[in-house]
DNA sequence: AATTTATATCGCAATATTACGATAGATAAA
DNA sequence: TTTATCTATCGTAATATTGCGATATAAATT
């Protein structure tokens, strides 16, 4: 096995899980924080800032890009990464609703 | 390899990644949704509702419990799971701040 | 054209995850 | 006490992830 049974879940559940999974790594959190911090986009400064090899960073960026969380634009020699607004807001809403649907402490546990 | 280099990241980055990772599976999203939906706690109804084997569900519940997202209380023969309010609110805040720190579309990508 | 610079991809090794059958443990019911 | 019920754990197979060196690609500079 080792293969998630996506077919038994809803589209929404699979999508949310995929987006969370793309974010669920400290390096990718750090990359996103770095993009968010600088108002402008981020190129390969990441390799110097995080303590990971260039190949590894490139792989993490690819995962964030594949998930649709960031987008990259070629800017001469380097590539310019920034947040993909559409996905960002979608996930923000989904998570917002999800967490807000918790109605406080119950009386059973 | 295959081992995340947690030592080069901040405590906050590692914690957030760990919590997101615990949620980043459609079955675990479904479990959480089920707990959230019913105002009371949830025992083993999950095995009938989701299309996964009992051992698999138990494993997913364990992961959510280890991450501190849910808690389980033994209730006779069955076990009663519900949200762990502290972790829930922590993650809610962390994610809220994280997503809110995006300052809209920039001019470079 | 040759060189430098920035990023992507390949291939690999180590480790982690997912799923499940089989089985164990623990409480309730008969 | 025996049986039924519910959940946890073990063991295992299939697959995925993480990290990196080596190498490829592609644009800019000399």
C-alpha cells in the first residue's frame, strides 16, 4: 500500500489535504514566510538564507508551485516567486471556516 | 536521507509544519469534520462512515492525538474523541496570522 | 564564442507514510 | 465464565518524501 485512497473522499477533502500537505514542511513554511515578509518577490536568496542545498530548495519550491500556492516568473537569469493570490485566498477561506466551525468545549471529553 | 532537518528551523516553523502534517490527509480531514459536525464526541462510528479498515482509522486517530489536535477518553467499551481546544485555538491563531500577513497582489509577478 | 550565474532535473539512499490483515486487550452482556 | 464488541498494536508490502551531489539548461556577461 502506501497509496492514499483519494477516491473515497470528497473533492474538497482531497483538495484541502493536498494544500495542507504542500505547506506541511518547515522548509516550505520558511519559504512562504520569506515571501510574505518581503513585499516583493523572492528569487534564489533562499539558498543562502535557509541551510539547505540548492537542489533541495528547488524541489520545495516546485512542490509549492505544483500545489498552486506560489507562482514563478522568469526574471532574466533568476526566477521570481510570489504568492498565487487565488489559491491563497481559497485556502484561507477553507481553513477559516474549518476552524471556526468548532463550537467550543463540549461536555463529553 | 528522507529525514527532515528540523534543527535548522525555528521552533514555530517546526511546530506549525507538524500540526499541518497531522491534518494533511483526506481521512484525517474527514475525521475532524465528523468530530466538528456532531456537537458531541465521536467514537467508532468512523469505521462505518469512512471506507477504511478499522486498523487504518485507528492509526489516523493516533496521529491526530499525537499531534495534540484531538483527545480521546475511554467511555466503556468505546473511546470518545473530541477536539483538544488548546491546540485547536493555537493552530487557528497561527494560521490566521500567517494567511493574514499576505498583503495582496504585488507588482512583480 | 566562452564564461559566469541562476535554476531545474536526475538518480540515489535513507527514512516516512499509508493501508490492512491478524491478533491482542479490555469492557460489557449473556 | 463465556461470548460479543470495540479499539489498539504488530507486522508487512507498496509507495512517498527528504536531501543532496552531479549534471543539464538557459539567460547574461565578457
